[in-house]
């Protein structure tokens, strides 16, 4: 069983999506987001109390499936 999170292609341009975990001075800022590598469309950062990569992927994939 794989723990890899699969991301759907961008709903706008079909480009490849990538998960980002921002850091400032080497410290995690408390959220994750997904962005298209081609057109740079992105999700909002997942709220700090939820903080999971899986939730960021769910937000992206829900948007990409419409």
C-alpha cells in the first residue's frame, strides 16, 4: 500500500500539479498547498488547525474534477 498522494491535472491548463510546504528560515509555516507547475493556479493554504497534505490534495482534486 502506497502513502503517495495523487494529484489530478490542473483544471485550467491540464498541467502537472505539485504539493508545496512553505518554510521561512527553515521552519514550517503551518500549511500546505497545491499549485500547477504550468499556469501557477493554486489552492489556498490549508488552515493551520487541519495542516495535512492529504487535505490540501483533496481540495485540489475536488476543484480539478469539476
